[in-house]
């Protein structure tokens, strides 16, 4: 497993929004929303941690990804309906044999420092990602050649047809970087643009960062997508979801992510606020360290799977807002989902028998073994983990729950110094996403799982164009996962966002704003 792994999690994905609540008239707006109607429009949005880098192609935690959508642009991107849409590319064509992709780029685009953006920046970025083993490197390994016929045309030729290729270009780790700042012998994570002064082509320019406190952006009047309505965006760093909620209710945060489960309904019922939901294609999973002394044993993984009660996790850990997750791939792509591959029902007696048959005996405290569970210190991860701790106690496993800031979680898990961890994140837009999660060299394969048959099936599926044939192979992969158990599904994800009703243009809340990336604030307006 690659040491540089940093989590790519629930909120970073660019997909479906739901649950938009009604708007109130002006007379119902709270004092805090009235204060925002000033001559200078500044949106305050909460992040759970300081971005680990300002190079979004090298480091992919939630905070980096959210901020980068306002500073950087990709060749393509995805909207809140999981659709691939143009970004720096106005349009693209694919040859009949599926091997040549021609992208027509926007003309007259400028980097934030005034330099011209050209197709050479795109070519350089993709070459740099491959050279530096960025997140997109695996997808770009399919490339045979890249050409720049002119400043506004970019051509990619593939070695063989790849059904997931365009989806990958629109996904994480695909921001286009300025060649004039990154074309050095210095490590691409160490250059000034990656550490203290990011330069992009996005709707907002970087102003300053107060480490661990806030990041300020100002609008890019020359943004190729149209001048933003906001003057500034301020990211305030608040690690605790309850504290962020209090700040939101006090008017200190304008747009709140990770609304605590216990407060979702009251905001939905309050006409002073609008609420949106990030859901499809992502779920909570508990991953095993396949190289662990205990979790590396199939009998231990099987016992834990039998000890898990997902219905209880949903009810007690998420207030019922997150439904039980069945199977080893989210069901949002029905053609690729295997509903027959699952961990089965809870079976406490069966779990205990598995442990004892494997030679485990209880210690003086009454436990067969002791394990650590690494979780994020925001959202309801810890709430779910506490339910899991209680459940596994019933089968004689003592679990210590360790809530960690995102960067610390990434360092610990990527080093292999853990037993169990919880992970979420978007698993689309194509089922080839499984390659990143369970493929031997997958960037998000936190379990360090390796199965030659799985690798072969994933490689074969990616090369096919017939959806039904691809689906059969992905379903076979899921069946193998249900037997090997590098992870267990817990609950489907449902992350709630809220903003006062005088704020419009937020993709997750205004579901008709679907021609930009979900964390792109270029259309946000405060009235």
C-alpha cells in the first residue's frame, strides 16, 4: 500500500443531492441572515481540517478537494447528479474505435497570476501525475500518447479502449496545474504553489491561510465560467461537528456541512433554512488491515462480520438517516451491483465459535482479542464506531475507538499501523472505482488487500464496452470480496448540508445548479 495515501472520503465526491426544503419569505429570516446582506458578499463554509496540501493532484483529503474546486479547474468535472460535464474543455469527441479523445478548450483562460492557460498545461499536468504517481496515475497508464495541436486543442490516444477513462478525468486528483510554476526539479508537493500560494484557473483566488484556523479566497473577475457573485469565500476550520453547528446557528458560518444527525429534522422543519443531502454512490465501510496479526486471519474477519448488526448501527449511530448497506458495491449502479454477495445476518454464537475454532481463548478480562478502530473525528463516524464497539464486545472482542483528525487518520492507516478503520467516499461514477479500493495497487486500498483473480477481473472489465458483460465481471469481484472480507459494509452515506434561505446557488441545496462542480461557489448569491 502506498505510504502517501491520504483519505478520499464522503464529502469530496461530486454527486447526487437531495432533500431540498422550502424557502421562507423575507419576514421570516433570522437576524443572522439579515447581517449577511451587505455590500460585500462573503460566504463562510466549515472545513473539518486544514487542507493537507494545495496540490489537489498529490493530496486528496476532503478539505483539499473542497477548497480546490474553487481555486482549480479540471479538463472535465462532475456535477451534483453524477454527470460528467465540461470544465476547461468546452467539448470533446471520441473516435469510433474508442482510442482517440479530442478536447476543445476554452479560449482566453488566464491563470490567477495572469499567465495564459494553454493545452500544454493539460499535457504537462497529466505527465506530472504519472511521473509523481498522483492519484490519477493508474487511470493515465492507459494513455499511449498526448498531443497539443494548438493552444486550444488537446488530444489523448489510448493503448486500448477504456470504458472508465472519461469518468476518471472528471474525478478526483484531476485538477490542471500551471506548468510555469510546477515545471521544476523540486518535489511537486514542495513547490510554493503546493505549500503556500496555490494558483489555478478557478472562480476564486487564494488570498491567505491562517494555519488551523481559516483560509480566505477572493473572486476571480476573469473566471472563464463567469464572474462570481460572491466577493470572498472564507473556509473556517472546525473539527467538531457540534461546535460547527453552534457556530452556524449563531450566524458565524453561512453554509454548514456535516449537520449532526440529531439536528437534521429541526432544520428541515424550519423555513429559515434550506437543507440538502449528499448520498448516492457512497457508504460507510469498515476495513480490515489484511497484514495485521489478527485481522489478517479470515476467521477473525468472518467473526467480526457476524458480530456486526447494521440495523442497530443505522438506528443508533445515524438516527436512522443512513440506511443499511448491503453488498460490496453501492446499489446506485444496478447493472454492476451484486445483491447476492453480502456478509449475512448477525450471528453472535457463530462468531464466538469461529474465534474459538481459530484457537482464541479469553483473557482475564473476558476477551478473545483487543483491536483498535480508527475513525474520523467529525460527522457521525464516532457514533457508529461506539455501536460497533458495543456489538463486538458481545462476541468477546474489545475495541478501542480512536477518533482522529483527517490527516492523522491518513498517516496512521497508510502506514499500516492499525487493526480496523472506517472509510467512506464516492464509489463512482463508474464501477472501475473498485480498482482503487480493492485492486492490489489501488490508491484507496487501505486494507492492503491483494487477490490476483480480482485484479484480472477488474482489468478485463475496464477494457469492455458492453455494459452487461462488464456488470458480470464486477459482480464476480463482489462475490470474491464477500468470501475474502477485506472490508464489511455498514450503512449508506447521507451527509446533510444547510444554509439560511437568503443564500442561493449552492449545488447540493439548489438541485437545479448542475452545470458546475458541487463545491464550486461561482453561482452562490446572498440576498
